[in-house]
C-alpha cells in the first residue's frame, strides 16, 4: 500500500511538474510573441522594412529590364558582313560606312553661265562708262571709266574721240577697236579684234560699232547713235559680256 502510494505520489508530483513545465513554456511563448509584436510596431523597424521592400522592387525591375535587352553584338551577329568589314575580337564583323556611289563623290557644281550670254544690253548715253558695275553705269568723269568719249567740235565738223581704259598716254594695252563688218560681233570676235587691232583712241562716228574691254576683262560692243544736240552726247546701244573663265 505504501509503495503504491509513493508511486501514486510520484505520479502526481511528476504530473504536477509536467504541468508546471508546460505552463512555463506556454507563458514564455506568449511573452516572445508579444515582444515580437512590439518590435514590429516600432517606427524605425517599420521604416527599415519599407526601405527593404522598395530596394527589392527596384532590383527586380532592373533585372527584368536588362534581362529583356538584347545582348551586345546581338544585332551585329545577325547582320551579313559587308565588304571591307574588319574582324572584331569576338569574331563578328565591325560595320563600316558604305562607300558612296561614284557619281556622288564629286561635288555638284552649278554650270557657269555661257560667256557668249550677255550680262546686260540696252541704251546708254555715251560719256564716261563703267562696264564693271551691274548694270553698267555712267560716271561724272573718266576716273574709273572702262571707256569714255571726248567731245570736240570745230565749226561744223565734229572731231569726237573714244578713249579706252586708262586713256591717252597712260594706256599700256589698247582696249578699244572699231568693228566694220555689217553683222553684230560676238563676245569672242570682239575680244579677238581688240587683241589684234586694238587702239588707244578712235574717232567716233554715228552709226559705227566699237569693241571695248574693261579692267576686269568684260567685253562690250557699242553702237554710236545719232548725236543729240540738246544733251551734247551720242545716245548709243551697248551689249556687255562677262570676262571668260
């Protein structure tokens, strides 16, 4: 009886101890959970968690972006190698600019105007004429004139003269010549006439044609019209060509 009682007593004690251990464990667990809840409710912990979530989202976005981008050289590997491509270290062809067509290698130049196309043609009062202005202009003196007319009359006889570039004794190269053929000359014909039969001065007569040359190489044919008593000048017509290029 006594041994059973002990056994029973030991069992109760053991049972009580076990209950005590279980209660202690349960109480410890509840305290741990409460501590965890308090930790997660702390403002600093919440901020750190939020920052961590944002960093994870950013990293995932970067990984997805770069994972979808084509790898370097991917496009080049699909391109057929062109003649003249240099080899890269990875075996792919290095693109070079395609050579332009032969016709495009030369600069496109606008055609220069034909030298036999007149720059200007019209009527003019024959006094001091500058052929190098656009259009030709009438000057007040022979300074800067390509040619000019010296008017002189003795009694009923007119003794007017045409002077070329520089005029008189200062003309080093004759720049005027008279054209006696019936047809109007071309620029080339006038230029050749001045070169072969040029003169420093020539008498001016109404109805005659004269070839003249300017300081810049322009050539003109001048036709002397009737003498105008009111103005005291010849009213003529003139055609001017540009210098040859």
